[in-house]
C-alpha cells in the first residue's frame, strides 16, 4: 500500500518526523509530501512510516511541557537543528532566500559547536527554530505584546551566550552567505536543494540515533549505528552529497 503523494508548498514535511494525517482513506496514517526543494524520504524509512499508527491519542504532544501538558516532549529531546520544511514551505521566494541565508550563517557555528559538548546551545522547538531563521527577514523588532515578540524574547533568553556569535542581527537582504565557497546569490536551484538535503540528512541521523538509544535501553552496549551510513564517522558539514544514494538510501541497502 503506497503512501499518498501530495504536491503542495504549504504542507509541513520532515524526512524523519511524523507526517500530516491523510484526510481521506486510511485515517491515522502518514503522508509523503513532495516539494521541489526537499529530498525524498529514503525507501526503507518511507515503508516504515507507512506502518506507523499516528493516532493523536498515542502520540506525544508538540507543545511545551506543563502541568496541563504532561505528554509533551521535553526540550532535551527537541531539535538540535531546524527542520528543512521550515524553509521549503514558506509562502514567498523572498522569505525562502532569507531563511536559507540565515541557515547558512548558522550552519558553521552550530556544526562546530558539536565538537565542544560543554558549549552546546539548547535544543529548540520547531516554532523557535522558525523564529531564529526568520530574524534576518524581520527588519526591526516585532510589535510589542505580539506572539512573535514574545517568542523572539524567549529564543534570545535561551540562546544567551550564543546569539551574539550567530550573525542573524543584520538585514539578510543587505548581505549574503556562502555554500561550499560559492556566493548565495550565484546558487542554482540544484545547489539550494543540496543545502536542504544536508540539513535533512543531519536531522535524520540525529533522529536515527535517538530511536536507536531508545530501542536498546540504558543497560545494553551501544552499537556503532552510524556504520549504516557511508560516511558515518564524519561530522555534520563533512557529509558527501555525492553519497546521497548510498547506505540506507541505496535501493539495495542490504548489500
């Protein structure tokens, strides 16, 4: 039974996160949403998602933990990096370009901090990452008392000690960023796809490791799970885009 394919720029998508519910046919099943900037889900993972029961009554809440929301996922299990659908599903090309530039500026510092555990910034919720990436697009501060202003204040507080090192305070329309040594303004669509492929791959590996740790439990010797990937020993930012179809993504992944 194949997943339903939906082509829309407004659908939320992640290569490793639970998808939206299918509106007709089998309820509580997951949905493979397509987008020109997003990489396809690797086939073994896609087939696994098909079997997931996405009944909201069985799932953790996406909101913040609180006495009234005890099923919420705690911050330490949130996102170390933004989900790529934040960028791909924006409603204007201007925002897409600005958010991509914001991510390219964050990319180096955040990847580098993974090598210094004591300096890791906190994981952020999905909407908080949206706020961080949008800072370069929002020229000036949001109106006082608005949800955007409150969220931005919360993000600055959580990232205290890190935000001053992350260059997101300037107007993204005034300056540029670089992808693999090439000015953003000169990038082709295929190269923008590469940016989101890398981001999706890094997020996928984070999720894959988290699921593995949850499955084996605390008293079982950890296995070198990253050997499932052709360059599993590499740090984020060192991934070989040319190896995108190897490892778990290989159609003959058992070989």
